[in-house]
């Protein structure tokens, strides 16, 4: 029996899905679903390719009530920019949750991952940053550094941005881009300590294997979203900072124990607290979030398959509504 499969290119998907409040709401609902405990989400399949400074992650999740589920293949080859290629790419395959048949190939080259990752940062900022963020800072100068602050600005309309990166020219370019995109003041600084000192909201967006933020830099009224550590060996935050914070939150505990900042804290022997809550626990009301503007909070984002299923399903709904993409029969 013939079966139609839709093919959506990156160009199609960029026209269908934007980094806006609607995308943030889609990802927020994915975290809410995770908080119910009913989502089926297997561990990430992850493979490192050290000879090419590369890695490949495969993520998926089934969310009850969704007609479809996505399997996302996400390669990251971090030397690619040296030869004029993007460091991240990939695709999502959307399947029917009723029949298992392929419904669509989303050839997004990592675009949907970029959107859902930035949207997750916005969800963290919405629920954990203090109420009146004046200055936001970012550690890192790549595409996700820009997207994270764009997304955070949707829920926390800060007025100032500070940027730090190992390459001063890239940091200055990132700051200029953010100033233009957001219409606010942005500057590059020479020391990551200055980013933390000046900001109420800080996002780390690097593949660093050594801490870039020290525990003794933390100050009352600070929220940090750490999203760079998504592989064993990566570490952006001093492990002692997780213990010093008033509240540390994971996107998925089982992932953060193996891939996130929590892994480093456990390996360093400093994490002796009870298991931390997940972001979905806060959304479901099972665990309190920030209770005072003076608290120090940290959110550890490793990226979940639930986010991928949510954003892929959203993209497909938009494609059906607008007749986008090419169809072929199998």
C-alpha cells in the first residue's frame, strides 16, 4: 500500500519554525511532559570520533498524546569551521506513534536542534532567573551563544549583554551581533570573571573540558544556565559551584550524571546532596524553583529527546498547515 513521506529541507524548516515565544512554549510543554514521568525516553546513544574532533548523538522520545515521535541524529565536528563548514548538522526522522511508519525526513542540518536548545535555555531563564534581569552574560562566541541570549531575551528582557570568549575578535563580533539583533547595549570583556560579576543571568555555551566559571565568583541574585557539557569529559562550571548554589536543576538527572556538569561534581567527590530536581519537576510544581531574587541557581542542560520530538512535531504541524515540503510515495 503506497505511503506518503514528506521531505522538509533546512530552508523549508527555517520558514516554518522561528526562535520565538511559540517555540519556547513548545519546548516548555516538553519539559512539563517529562515532569509527569510518563515520557518514554531512552538514554542518549553517543559516539566520539576523536580523530576528527567529532561526536555523534542520537536522541529520541515518545510523549504520550503525541501522534508522532522523532529520532534525531546530531553530528558535531568541531574542526569543520577551519575548512568552511558548520560544526553542527544532522537530521530528524519523524515516525507515526500509531503505526511506526516514517512520516517525514526533516533535513534541518541542526537548525531545529539549535532552536530547541536555545528555547530550553529560555525555559530555564523563565523559571530560575531572578525577576529583574538587567544584564545577561554569555561565555562562548558561537551560534548558540547568540541564540541563547536571543531566546532568554524573549522571557527576560534585559538591557545589557557582556560576552567573553578565548578569541577576542570573535567575542567582539558576537557582542556586535547581539547588540544589533536585540537592540541593546552589548560589549566584550577580557575576563570571564567580569561576565559573572556584571550579570544576573549567565549562559555557558562552549565545549570546554576545564571549568570556565569558578565557585568563588558566584554572587547573590545569579542564575547560570550551563548547556555546553553534553558529553563525558566536558566541564564548564567549577564542581564546587553546584554545591554552593542554593538550587541546582537538571534537564534530565540520568543524563546529567553521565554527560553534564553533575558528572564532574560527582567525580570530584564534592556532590553529596540528595539527587537534584529536574526542570520538569519545577514546572509540575513538585519542587520549588527560585524562591528569592537573592538565591544562586544553576540549570544543567544536556538536551533531551523530548525536546526533539516536540519541535519536530511542531514543525510537521506547520508544514501540513502551509503545504510545505516535497512529498514522495514509498
